[in-house]
C-alpha cells in the first residue's frame, strides 16, 4: 500500500503543479488564433548562384531581418524553412501590404563616399539629437507625462532628420553588392574584424574610392537597402597614393564576435544577386482569431463533457475513475503545452480535443477486460489486476501506431500540420500515464475502501454472482 | 448479441465494395469535369482567397447586404472574371473571393476597388490566403509522401509485433478506410462543391494512425486465443475474438466520435470538414476492423492451409494472473 500512497501523492503533486503552470505560464498562440500575418519567402537561384545553400539562406535571412526591423512590428519571428525558404511571422499585422512591399526584391548593398560639405550639416543634426536625448532622464524624473511624450516625438522626428542627413552626406559611387565576392569574420591578433574581397572590376572601383577617401580624409559609407551599416575611414598615410588595391580589405573597429558576424552576414546578404519572392501569405484578422479561440473552447468543453458522461454512465464506478483520470490528463497535457512552449494553432487545438477522446481508449480496454474477468468468476481484486495487465499489449500497440502517423506528419508536414502532430503525439504519451498509472492507482485506492468493494459497481448483470468479496 | 462475422462475410464485403465503388464513380465523374479526383483547395493548386467583412461600427456602412453581382462587377473590371464569390453570414455582411494568385499590388487594387463600391471593411476580420502554385504542389507531394511513410511504418511495426499476414490485412483495412473517406469527399465535391485542403491530408493520416487500433485489438485477441486453444479452427477463433472485443471496439470509437461531433458542431468553419473526414474515417475504421480485417485473415489462413494452429507444449501467459503492471 506504501507504493500506492506514494503514487497518489505524486499524482496530486503533478495536478497542483500543472494548475500552477497553466495559471502562471502564458499559452503561446499561433498567428491563426491571435491574428497576424505569416509570409513564406522563396529564395530563387540565378545564373550565377545555381543552388541555394545554407550559407546563402543565412545571409538572405539577415537581409530580411533588417527589412522587417525597419517596419516596427513587435516580436516578429524570422526563421529559415527547408532548403530555400524563409518564414516570416508578423503577429498583430492585419494587412501586411507594407511588409510585402519591402520584402520583395533583391537586396541593395552599395559603397558610398562622403561629401565633406554635407558633414557639417549632419553634425548639427546629431548634436540636436543628443541634446534632446539628454533632456529625457530629467523629464522622466519630473514625471510630466505630456512633456515626456512631446520630447519622445521630437527625438523620433530628429532621428528621421539624422537619417536623411546621412543619406545626403554619402554619395553613390557605382560600387555595389554585385562586385563584392565575399565577406568573412576574422580575428586580427586579438581583435575581431570583417574581411571583404571584391572581384577584378570591384577591386578597381574600390581602389579609386579608398584613394579619394584617404586624400580628403573622409569616410566610406556601406549601405544595405539604403541603411548605413558601417562607415569606416581609410588611413591617409598608408593609402593616399594608390587606395586599397588588390580587392581585399579588412574593416576593424570595436567589434565583438557577434557584431562582426552580424556585419559579415549583412554584407554577404547584400552581395547576393538572388531575387526573393513571397510565395505564401496567410493572414488572419485579430477578431477572427478570437472567434476561433471561442469556438474551440466550446468544442473542447463540449467534447470533454460528452466523454465524461458516457464513461460514467456506461462504466459506473470505474467510469468515475476514468473521468477523474481524463480531467487529470487534460490538465497535464495543457500544462505540458505551456511548459514546452508549444505554439497552439487551430489544428493543434483540434489535435488536443481529439486526443481527449482517444485518451480514454486505454480505460475502455482495461475496463472491458476487467468485466470479462469478473464474469469469468474471478475475485474483484484479481479481475482489476488482470484487466490492467492483459490490456497492456493492445494499448501499447495502438498508441505506437498513432505515434508512427504523428511522426510521419511531423517530419514531412509543413507549419500547421506540425502543430497538430505535436499536440496529438504529446497527448498520446501523456494519456499512457494518466489512463494506466493514474487510473490504476485510483482504482486500487478505491478497492481499499470496504463499502465500494462491490462487483455490481463494476459490472452490471453478473451471471450467477461469484463470491467476489471472499478473497482479496 | 453475437455476430457471425464469418458466416455473413459476403454481406460485409458487398457493403464495403458498394461504398468504395460509389466513391470511385464520384472521383471518375469529377475527373472528367476538373481533371482531379477531388476538388483541390488553393492549398494544393495555388491562388488567393480573400475574406472581407463590412465594418459595422462605421455609420451607414452596413445598411445593405453584400450583393454577389456587385462583387462580380468589381472583379470583372479588375480582369478577374473567373473567380468564385461567396457571400457569408446571416446578415450577408461578409464575402469570400477566390481568385488566381494575386501579388501585393493586384490585391491592394482589388481591395480598394471593392471598398469604394461596397463599403469599408473591418481589417480585424480580414483573412488573406495566398499560395503560390509551387508551394501548393510542394504541400501536396509532402502530404502524399507522409501518408506513404506512415503506411510503411505501421506495416513494419505490425510485422515485428505480429506476423506478416496480420500486417498485410491491417493495411488492406486501412486502405479501405482511407479510400471510402476520399470517396465520400469526392461525392461531397460533386454535389456540394466541397474542397479538400491540407487539413484533409492530416485527417487521412490521423485515420491511418487511429483506425489500425481496433484492428490491432482484434488481432491481439486472435493471437491470444490461438495460443490458449491451439486446436480450434481459425473461423471460430476469429468469430469469438470479434465478439469478445466488440464492445470495446465500439466504445473506443464512440468516445472519439463524441469529441469529433463536438468539434464538428462547435469548432468553427475551418475545422468542420476536418472533423467530418475524421468521423467518416474512424467509423469506417471500426467497421473494417470488425468485419473486413478479421474475415480476410480467416479466409487467408483457411486458403493457405493454416486454419488450425499447431499445438504448442508451453503454457501461456494467460494462466498467470498475479503479474502486475506499472
């Protein structure tokens, strides 16, 4: 009995823990439920780049990240999918027109030269920005909300002016991403740097550009999609005669390993002549998502209630135990979703509701077996024991086959399909625990209560009632 | 109640054949109409589906229901004459439009043309699905591949756990369930215009994974009975096994059908056909396990001369009842 009590306590602890998890850890909702836009972007091979590899895809992903960040969407998700696709998720975006416009098209990387006459203008703007930013802490201390908001708006406007001024300062030189062959992170001594190399034509243009920069003591501007990535200077003493020749150069600065890698990827992404195209757009308005959540909650509760009623009416006392086990199942599974960070999509919820119906299968198998044993004249205790024991191989087989189908769905399926496979599989595994261990423990506990140890509570119409209570 | 599955097997097979034939006929007719056995949704063939709903918080915006003709006019002027239009909702304030694949500029042009003609739409109730044709094919082929892989996986597992002939007939029963479900949706596609989307493939895979359960339970009992009383004829054993497991076959399917019915009734538009496919597939799964897989196994054993299993000398596990689990 000690082991049973231990298991009971474990089950109780799990139930409490899962309630805590459900309350404390927020459920991650898919875009089809919270509303938002999911775009699949296809990277297309070209004459020069015949096959898209991981290296290219990574660089393209960086370019897309840069463009998305410019849109000001909160918490976008950008990940690679398959060999040549990038998946972009934009929560809360109802109409992704703007995103679709900026995402299409090839990345534009170019190297520009500084125009000295415009620099003074930029400096003034930058100083104005710094002044505004310096005022902010004092305002925040004073706590005047209107003044804070006004100042923030002024800062935003000024930032825009600075950005425009930067564009004025740098002039296009004709040296663009097409000529850049490669970019890589290097460790120069113990300083991180980014090495770049150009092709023949690019090398000539770059030499001319750096020569001019060295002579006038100005900087270069490296732009990706019209945004300044880096503005390195050229050592006048070393390069004012010839510029940097040979087509290889190293950008140094206060790089960390990460920031160097970031610039490398941006440069490489910008140098790729691969066009990208949006091939899939799934957008769901926020209200529609809420409607889906509401209807699936109704469907879930409806399904659960129907199954509970059926089990209790048909299987009597064991049915009550199965019902308790099923509620435990629902709690544990939902907590597991939150804990493992499973993103719930509409098909995922369907999988979960479906698994509620499947979770009692094991109980049905066990109880039917138990009834047979009781009818065959065995004692109640032995009937219950052998019901659990002899139903096990069927339960195992049926769950394994469901898991096989889930695995096939998961490995080969796309987005939505995966959510369904994952929730169903998780449900099957957890149901093995609740329907077998939980209900067995509860059943044995019930059997230890004298007044409940009546075969007719387990099985109606027992033929020529055997002396079931005699031994146990 | 005792079922004589073996004696009446001609009847069971006739019912199944009729259902399969009806489905195949529907697929054939559909093929002559649209060159496909089922009506594919844009998930598989590509295209754009837009769902708009009028913003009723704006004054006078929702005074009139949306007229299909008005929408059709706008589409015609945009050069999208072949599109499908469906007005939705009790008050007819929502519309779905399915067109060829639109890019972002075509789509925004269409949307503003519609808004100027019909009224302002609520962005929070807008749904956009655009699938490029290549993605559609990709979805279809990966779905088909996962179906084949799961069939193979289940066949392999059953061969390891049971014997090869058990596995073969379990797969035959599964094909039967899948074929009838597909046939049912072909019929729906014919009379109702019902389309199948990627969730349909998910449903088929789930049917494959779940429907084999009942078959496994019956086979498990057949195996157990053979080892308990080796001298009996396979027909008797199968009849007994089916009857002994009948309640559980029905009840396990019933509990799942209860949740599916709830999903079908309350789960919303997206999940309706998904739930329906599963209801058909699971019902057929129970039917084929009880009537098809069992009788085929018996027939096969009888024809190959294995109707009576050799008597083995070792006692079986069934005599042991003290063993526990967990």
